[in-house]
């Protein structure tokens, strides 16, 4: 592990002068997306997601070019897959569309050389993917979740009871981040006082393409070195002193011999998956209920609707905008010729708004008949391992909110991330009337 720390510190020094268009805010095309020639349409601009203009791009792509080739973007050429059914078809076909970090990993963009520095099991194909995923699966089993639910409820109640009344505060920092930060520390079996490190590291990685928050190349590698030192020590301890946490499961499963890069990569995956995506669903649910006040009234009148509101909030927010695959062979898909080596991007945000699969997809409807039929957790072998935990945290949080508050009012526009990967709400000013 120590050799890898020195390697990363060396990379940090080399990266001091690193410059990349990925860290520059590129203004989106100001033309009406309906007026842009379809061959020039490029939805992979992070600013389109910060400003929420991407939905119009996706509507046009779904209608006119659901399998669309963009020859020129800041991330290189890529294919867009925008319809619900097509995304599922690509997501489950890992024989043709690879997730492997050897081919570029699972994001259209990222930090410098991140696919080489932080490989993890989501950026692997079967059978390697199955072996590593299987190691931590018991941590998300129903019996384990039943134990965690009591802890989540206690923590959610304590967080909510400490909130101010008739005073504006940031729901993201004071509620969403606080709950998910505590839970990821529990899942990894690290001290609660270290949760702030975990959140900071998770933010650093997940905000890699946001010019407001992204690290420089040097800072990126220093972050990895810090994580390597921290988790390397815990890793060695868990080998000798096992617990009931995810690091122990990795240390004693088929992953017991993984190297330092893989350890850090899997820690990044577990932190981001347990922190960023869930906290954005918690924040997004508050925003959605404020934007659709009739649904908030419906929920307050019938709190049992929390059960269907939760998956609807996860669909409507879609915490993960996209996932990338790479074609490992020539393949014809929906009458389009995709070539070996082509980047293929599944836009989950678009699939979750596809009128062909979801009735009134742009509406927030808390009592949908089949609310779990969404793409926010992915599909196929890479479907999110922690999906039930994410739903449980959101459900318990809202059960506790409804016990205490008549309403949580959004008082200003949210601050959103400039990212093609995470549909993140970075700040959400709210007030709780007394």
C-alpha cells in the first residue's frame, strides 16, 4: 500500500500544471435545441444539466434520433441512447457494451486518468464484476437492512429535531449530507468523527467535472493518496480483526487479494453510491413536493403514500444522469452501425422522462401504479447494489418528517452541479414554519 501512496504523490507533483477542457465551463449552445442541426446536437455539456436545459435536448433526441452519434464534443465522439427500452437493451448487453476501466470505464468524463487510478467493480465486466460485487452483497441483505432501519430512524429523528424553525437553512448540508454521511461511516465501519473525511473525498471525486468544485490534477492525486493511507490501514486491521462492515467483507471475500488501486476504487464506489446518490434523492424529494404542491397536500393527507412517493422521487430526480459503455465489437443497434471502440452513453435522465414508457413522465405523481419501473438504479448486472438501502433512507426520512413538520418550504432556487454524471443538488434553501 505504501508504494502506491508514493506513486500517487508523485503523480500529484507531475499534475501541478495539468490543464484540461474538462475543468473549463463551456457555455451551452444558445440556440433553440429544435433549431440545431441534428448532427451537431451535443447534450454532453455539463452546463445543460446545471441549467436544466438538457430536457429539451433529450426530447428531440428521443423523437428524432434515439440512437444518436455526436462526432465532436469536449469528451470526444460518442453515441447517445435516450429511450427507456433502448437503455435497458444496452445496459444488459455487457457482452457487446463493456464497462471495463480498461476501455474507459463508466463515465463520459472524469478526473485525469481516473479510470486507471480508481478501478472498481462497477467498471468491470463479468466474471470479475460478479466476484467483487458478491463480496459486499451481504451488507445489503434484508436482514442487515432491518438492523440498519432502526439506526436510520434514530439518526433521522435527531437531525430533524435539531433543525431551526422560521429560519432559512440549507437542507442539503444540514439534512441530506448529515444522514448519508453518518450511514456511510457505519457501513464502512469507520469512526463517526471521520464521516466528514468520507464526504469530502466523495465530493472531490463526484464533482470532478464541475468547474466550481473540481480539484486540480495535483489535488486529485493527493486525495487518492490520503484515501490510500486511510483505508490501507483499516484494510490491514480488518484482515486481523473482522467486523460486520463492508471493508471486512471485502477483506475476507474473493476480493481479499485486491491491490491498493482496487481498494481505493471500491471505497470511492461505496462512498459515492452511499452518499451522493441518496442525498440527492432526499434533497430532490423536497424540491419535487414543493414544485408539485398538490402532491405534497396529497402526501400530508395520506402519509401511507410515502411507499410509492419514494421510488417516484428517485425517478423524478434521477441522481445518476448517465453511464458510459464502450463497444468491444462492431454492432448494429436500432439500424445504426456502432463500431468497435465507440463510446456509448446511456442517458438515464432521458429514459426516465420517456413518454413511450412512462405516462406523464415530466409530472411528479406520488401514487403511480408502477413507480419502481424507472432507470435510476440502472439495469442488468450493474443494477445498483444499494437500491433498497437508498429507498429505505428516503422512506424513513419522510416518515419522520411527516411526524414533525406540516411542511418544508423551498424558499429559493437550488444550486445544481455542472455535471454529465451526477444530477446533484448542491444547495437547497428551505424554511420550516413554526
